[in-house]
C-alpha cells in the first residue's frame, strides 16, 4: 500500500505498516485518519517561530521598499544594496524551511488556519514600526482572524 493511502478495514485504519483502532489517531503525512491531532510543544514552537520570522521578513522588505532615489533604476539598485532586503530574503528562506517543518507535524488544513495569525502579526508590526493606519474595519478583521485561530488552536 502506498505511504499516503489509508484503507478502512473492519473498523480499523491501516496506514503504512501499522493498524489503528477507531479510537486512535493515525499520524501520516496528510494528517490524521481519525481523531484530533494535539498541538505538541514542538509544533507550537515552530509555529510561533514561523510567525516571528515571517513578520521580521515583511518588516525588512517594507523598510527596504521605502528607499528613495531620483530614478526608478537607481531606487532598485539602492534597495538591493540595502541590508534590509537581504534580511528579508534570509527571513523568507528560513520561514519557508519552518513552514515545511510545521507541515511535517501538522495536517495542511490545520497549519494553514493557524498560519492566518501571520497576517495579524504583520499588520500590528506595521502599525508599531511604520505608523500605518488601522481603521475600524481592519481592526474588526484582525479580531475575527485572531478569534478564528484561537478556535482552531483550542480544538486542535
């Protein structure tokens, strides 16, 4: 049986080389066959590190993008000689690796929902660092996203 396939046979779930009773969780790369996957301390650590690295990367890119020059070509040349853009690239590369680690311990459906908190962190960091405006609709959106992530995390 291929590694990613599950078969239901007389009340048990078979995956790879092990059978799981209906009350057990079958941890495979695509997530559980039954039950709920708890967020392990490792998954929480990787998730929070992912949020922090992604937020720093976005702030670095925004900072680099604020570069001014007389010509557009000169502006881009100046941006690519700026340390902030390279910090952003390193952060996004690290974030990519952390995302892969997170997906190796959580199903995609859970990881993506938990990852929505990145938007909240980025918007709040933009407000603190760049004094960006937060109108009531954006604040409401951030509250709904945060509430949604809290629900997903609480029932994971």
